[in-house]
C-alpha cells in the first residue's frame, strides 16, 4: 500500500485480532474508489449491496456451500414441503433475538416475504411474485408458504450461497418504511440491528468498521463452537491492484478482491505467509460460480440475428486470451454453468453437440466470415462488416476485473471486422441490465446445483420480468418453448435427475442453436489470503466454502478463521 493514510483503521483492537479487507468503492466492480454507501445498511436499498458489508448483518434461513455440497440450517431449524411441492412449512429456531433485544420469529419471515410479494422493483421481489401465492404466520416460530404451483426449489432459492439468497429483515424496524429508501442506519439507535455476532461501530467513505458482539445465539444453541476469533472487521475501499498487492505483501491487509495471475505470483513470491485456494500453484484460486460471457441486447439489430452471435463466438481465440492475459492460468467456458461436480451431468447431456455441431469455444474465423456473409454483411473499405450502411459495432462494457483480457478480446474482434473497443464505466452493470450496451462482459450468476437458476437467466423478455441483480435477463433474448421448459424445471424436484436432464437437454437444443450470448472464460477467484494473523482459510485441502468474503457465505469463513495469536 502506498501510505498509511489509505488505511485509517481503529487502534483500540490489536492488529492481530482485526480482519482487514480491501474491497469495493465508488469506481464500479473491481475498480478503486471511496464508499458511497457507508450510511446505507438496509440490504434492500438500491444504493448498496450485500457484498459491501450488510450481508453479514442479515442472517439467512440456511446456508448452502457448493464446495462441500452441504446445507447448514441456520435461522430455520427445519422445513418441509407437502407432497406436491405447493406448500412449504418453515420451522424457526427458538430463542433467537435481534441485537436490540426483540425476539426474532415467524413475524419477521412472514413480513419479509409478504412485502416482496406485494412490492415490485425490490431485490428478489420478481422471483417471489412468480412463485408465491400467499404467506401465513402459523405461530411464533412457524411460517407456511403457499405457492402458485409446484416450487420445490424455493427454499434453496432463499438459502445463502455465493451471491444469491433472500434476506430476512426485522419487522419491528422495517415496518412502515419504503425499503428502497430506508437506510437502516443510526448508531445511536443501535441500527442496523442484527441476529448475528456483529455490530457497526464506525463508517465513512474511507472505511467501514464492524466489531464482534459479546454473545450470539448460534454459540448458545451449539450451532457453532465459539464466537469468531475476529474481533473487528475493517473494510477499506479497493485502492487498485498494485496497492492491494503491496498491502498484502506488507501484512497490512488480510484478504482482498481477487488479483490477476501475474500479480498473485509476485505476491506469493514476496510474502510466503500468503496462500491461495490452490496453494502456491496455478491457477492460484478456484472456479467461481460466474462463467464469463459476451452479452448483447439480442432483441435489437445486429445481435437479434443468431448468425451474427455465432460469428462473434467463432472470432474469439480463447486460448490466446488465457495465455496472454492469465499466463496460461485459466480455462474457457463452454456453457453458462460452472464446472462444478453437481452440474457435470448437465455438461455430459450436451457433450456430443459441444464437441461437434455446436462447439461454443471453437476459434474459426473462416466459419464466422461465412455466417456474416450469409446474414447479408460485407466488409467495407475500412475492413469492418457492414450492411445497409451500418457497421457492426461492439463497444464492450466491462468491469475493472476484466481489464486484463477485455482489451485483448476487443482487439480480436476488431481484427476480424467487428468494430470493437473496451471500456469499464462505473455504471457498466446498469447499462448492461437495461439493454443499453452494444456489448458487455458479465458473469452468469445462475446454477451451482441444478440447471434452473441458469435457465432463469434467459427467462422472459426483459430484465424486469427476469428479476434483479445476478438473476437478470440482461441478454434480452426470449423463446416461448425455452420459457416453458424453465417453468417445468422450476417445478421438478432436485433429486429427479432423469427428468431434469431431459428438460435441460431440450432447452439446450434451443439455446445452442440460438446462442443468446457468447461463452468466453470460466471465472477464477484468485484471492490472496494472509496467514500472518489468520489461519484456516478455505482452500482446496479444506473446502468448507468458497473464499470470497464478499459473498453471502462470509460468515462460514468467519466461523472457521483462527487467530495465530
């Protein structure tokens, strides 16, 4: 880190009991900046994100770790569907209180779901409104949810895993407030209130400080062995890749946003106390749930033509992207699902097509040229594809984390006649979601266990129908039969593998023919984890969860970290 002024951490807690994290800021995803949401701790307020600290304060009904395929019941002790999956009964744990002393119970869960059911435009409301018919508080610890049809995946939808989950709010604090405007922040009132072992003590554009509380229901009830060893979490805005690396090398940060492979190699060489998920070896991390694709607004020319979309895919040399940008430490992505063990059967179901007629990672400029000519395009005097006086333009909007391969990708397309550039404006995500970007780089925040949540990314006709955040149809592609198959998958139990494979295979016949977006690379989280003060980070030898502290499973990491002091 350049100087100590960049990290104004509180001195009352000894350094060896602080967890200092470099993350976020006003510059957009993966970009340096200052916190603009420091006074917003309502996780449903559009001005913030669970990734920026609030996720710790809203405990889930349950956690799910894809890395060990384990469900951890949390605020909910158990749950049960009726025989046809049209009703879900949730049984909550007794003896849980909010940090202000008010009892946590079924009224909080019922209120949360009912608000989302009756208020559009709020995070998770689109999915809730597609699934739920009514919500009933049966007693102080029991909630009954009635669905519009079979919904065997709704409890899984609510679980915290990666960046997806449904946040439960305190009714006695939120009731009567507009969730899109309410900040849930007033330190004098003890806000934000939480059922978790944390409380916010200081927050500013330069840092967010969260201290550990002295008691926690999860310890009292034996769900965890002890309070976290971490006494204080300090969030500091991302100062840029070079400064993040310097901070970890100098032991002034314990973890940061994922680094690029060449940077990580330097960090490992200069500080032997730093580890990655894959130890000290390439790829210096793990495959995230977020395979990267090149998206378009597929409802508008020229990208409403599948021939153009397939041509774009054939113009991309993914091996070159990996070699040049990642020093060989990466893998291409064939489908919009990560290569996780529970999903391997769905790769296998379309293996023949991927290997022959619909190879989504094939580099074949000649085949691409043929598709462009078949679509009525010809190269103009500048070497760009053109039809009716309009050049094919692909101004790629991405994020700071794509700055290593994004410009290379744009150059590849430009060299083949697609007029391309690469930029990462702070509002790239918003422009992509609104269909305003001609092209964009974005991960697929979908499935990790069965195909539904990835299929849901392509459901409907626009982002409003599809949902919010990661569960957004940012591709503006729609197919009636694909929608029907998505609904059928939604109504099929996760253990009915044969039926799921059958539905997925038919859906992929449509998807592979159309190619709504172009598959590029699997995304790796190359997170430097410093063992100078903290041990028992999640690694390939100890994969209790993924290592992204900005994900909703961060509490599972905090439960396991041990102080070296």
